[in-house]
C-alpha cells in the first residue's frame, strides 16, 4: 500500500470506458516552424490533454515532425484501422490503445507491421509480441476503499478477506459496493476473465458481491466518486492508475493491491500495416520505449515504466522485485484473443449475471 501511490500517483486519468463522444483531432505543428513538415498521425485511447507530455517530448526530440493526434474509443481504433486497410487506403502511423485484446488481434491478423526497435531484445518477454505489439504501461487492478468507513480496522487485502468483510457487515454495506459492469466495460471484462484464470474460487467472490447488492458501472469515475464521498465503502478490481489519481486528490480514498494476486494490464502500441508513414510510426514507438519516453510516463503521467532501462520506484521491474509473484501481468500474446470469442464471452457474462442474481 505504501509503494502503490509512489508508483501510480496523480495526474493520469484512464480512458477505458464507453464514453459517448471523443474530442476532435488535435494538430501539433512542427517545432521547427516548417509548414511543410512531415506529419505523423496517431490513433489513441489516451485523452489528448494527458497525452501532451508525451507528444511534447517526442517533438522536442523530433522538431521536424508535426503530430496529428486523434483521441478515439478503443473499438473505434480497431474498426478504423481494419476498415481503412481493407479498403486499400492508408491509416494511422501509430496506434496506442488500452484494448489489449483488440491490439493483439490487429497484430495477429496482419494489420500491424513488425517494428524492430533498439530495445526490442531487452523488452520484457511478456510485453512484446513478435516485435509487432508492445506493452508500454504497467497498470494494476486494485481494491479502493473509503478510509473513514474503516477506522479501527484494516480494509480487506485478499479476496477471501473481501468475502469475509461482506458477510460480516451484511446490511451495513448493502448497496455500498461497486465494480465494473463487464458487459459494458472492456477493462472490467478483461479483469474478470483473468480472475477466473487466477482464482479457482472467484465465483464465491462474485456471489458475495451479489448478496451485498453490488452496483455496476462502465467507468472508473462513477465508482471512485462514490467511494470518495462515502456512498460506497469498497470498489473491486478498479484500474490502479485512475484510482491513484483520485486518491491523490481525495484523501478519503484508499488503495490496496490484493495480496493473493494483483492483475496488471497494459496499453499496447503498434505501427499499423497500412501506415502512411511507418517510418514516423516507428520513430514515435521508439520514443515511447526510450529512456526519455518511459521517464515521461513514470514522472509526468505517473504510470509505472515497463522499460528495463528506467530505475526507481515507478517501474515495472521495481514493483515486481518488491511484490514478486503477487503481480500477474496480462501477457501480450494471442491468448488475449480468447476474450474476443463471442461464445466464451457470452458464457462468462451469463455466469457472472447468474452469480450476481443470488441476492
């Protein structure tokens, strides 16, 4: 708990939910002042205001390049790259998305180019799929809790303790627990699928939440707002980067990395096969993976750096060194596409709903 705020502190608001609309593309002129400078187009699920430090860092290192930044939903990134490629046209030069499964599918189905980077051979094996899709962030799923509601007692630190807490408190916490709606939240579904793989007794946890009248949301913000003001006592499986941002601004929000296991997701970057300027896409990816780019993630956005070149607390390596096997990163591999199988997805959602109805 002491490590986590240092690793994933304020300044980063994750954009993983089904938001109704996104901002219009934003154009960043080349710093050189050349009106005819080369332009890199980026499709990204990261809000443009939050992406600015990375864009500014890239342009400081590449003053001859302008950036056209398109802030999009994860599904829209995938659909647009496929549609533009299949039509024989050109698409973005770099794609950065939190939809791990969709990014890997683009890579697996031939919509991403191989990009051999200076750090490719040193990049963690779990974070690199055949030099085409690279995990560039390290973001745990956490428990969040309302600190005043736990005066005099420790918050649950494992799923077994979470279930015991719900049973002990009974009606006192009924309707005051929140988590993602896995039918509407991509990251919520990913976390639940990993829970099923990691924890044989996960359905006891889901049933206990059902008995406690758990409330479901498609966004992290909706849950964290309610934890911050005390309407909720606990939030389950909340994206840690967003939780840390809230905890830094709302002193009543506490964070726990589950001690039994902590799922870690990543945002994936790739250069599309039909990129108009793949050379610029690789330059952007190289900057993202570089010591400077990863340091911007760690210090400005306060997301743990994946690169083995970065030292300090705010790195995947340091977190893994301290927490060890507790951390369960989601590997960048075709295994992620299991979550896109509609039959398996429907079965998991059906079982989820059935477990929650046991109230």
